[in-house]
C-alpha cells in the first residue's frame, strides 16, 4: 500500500529494537494521537506519546467497576467461568504450593482461583482503588511499577503479565525485573493484543484492542518474541485462542466502522454501570448493539477458529521460562 512511501519520522528509541524512526499508520477521529509503527520491528505506539496525566484521564472511575465486579451479572458469571478455566491453564505443571505473582492484578479474580488450587498468590497493582475488594488470600502490593514493588530476587515460581504489558511505559524494564524475581527456570506467562493479527490488520484504525491511549505499545507477535528473548527468557509455547477476548474483538472492531454505533459502544453497553446511573445511548442504539452482538457471535467464533488455524490470534499468550543460560538483561 501507500505505507511504504510515507515519510519516516523521528521517535524516542523503540523499547524492543532501539530504532528511532517510525512510519505513520493511521489516525483515530476525536483523538489527539496518531498510531506510528517502528521502522525496525513493527511495534506500534501513539505519537506523540501521551504523558501519564493524559492517560490517567482515560481511566474513568468506572474502568475497574464496582469492587469485586466489573460487568453486568450475566456477563460477570461468564467471565468468572472462563476465568476458572483460565487459572487451570496458568497453573498447569506448577508444583503444589508454588508462589505466583500477577502483575496488574486488579481485583484479583485470577489470584482467587489460584488460591483455591492451593498456590501462594501475590499481586502488584498500580491503583489502590482497583485492588479494593480483592481476595484476602492475595498479598497485594500497591506500587507505580513492578520495579518499585521491590520483590526479592528469585522469589517466584511463576509471574503473570496478563494484558498489562501494552499499558506500560517501560515494557523492557518490567520484563527484566520479572526475570530477576523469578527463580531460574521459573515460568512467565504474557498476554497481549497481537498487532500483526488478521483482526488488527483487517480492521486497522477500528481495531477494538488498540484501546488508545491506554495501550501505549501495540506488539506484533515477532516483536514480543524478540523482547522476551532480549530480556533473558526462552519461549516455550504460543497460544492463539481466547474465548474471552478474540470473538468480542471481531464484533466490536467491525461495529467501530459505523460511527452511529459509537466507538467501543458495545463494550460500554455490557460494562456494568455504577448504581443509579442510566444505561448508555438511546434505546434504539442499544437495541441495535444487542442485535449485532447476537447476529455477529457465530461469525466471530468462526473467525476466532480461523485465527487459531492461521496462528494469528487477535490476542496471544506466550509461555516462557527464565533462561538461566541467557545473560542478565
Ligand atoms: Zn522497534
């Protein structure tokens, strides 16, 4: 496409490959940031990079929902069921009583499930508000970042960075710290939206998982692999199926092509509202959104299976281990 002819521009050094040049990819109506793509590794980012204050304004008070719950009850029950399956995956092969850290643990739903299985669970969270109402068995530290949380070296058997890395200003520093606090051979599980997926490429600026400007970096799968290797991890497996993320991403990304349905409108509709707050949008828009959700679900599921077959999941999770033969990052 015309992309190759677009002028390179200077940006701050890429946290994956160090390149200082990027190409404009697209703009999103109503937002001050363009998405640019690293000339070296394809990592996407908003340009200019928003500062912490600007980003904070986009985490509305209800981003995390009421304590202990984030969605409407039916959706919440589904989220919890998927969560239980999820925690079984996370703990597969982990020795009994193992020590697990969830980075960006929020309200600690995953930690609660892992505690049920007898693991020693720890969490670090930037927002005290978000961690309110979390499972009391989870030892949660409130800190601006993983480094500041100050865990001892070789302390954990497993570290989870689940849909958090893309929110961080220093993903490389965070992974290096994760390696330091993992015991040699310990396991790391990282999930991110996949900027090189079919869903991302086909829907472009409408892609639901761009989530600007909360997502500061958009990782193509190859860039995530490079970053893991560069911080002393060896990748063991890559997973392209997520029932929780990927079908919904298809529906919402396609709906984002229709301005009448409001950007991320379906997500906002399903999101639990604070007590007494009226539902979003007018009745007609709400009915339209529910209809598209029901009609779109089977197609979205089929596309999600296609993504798995093509190893191109809209979100991916990688299992890696602390590689004791790699030099410290
Ligand atoms: Zn790069």
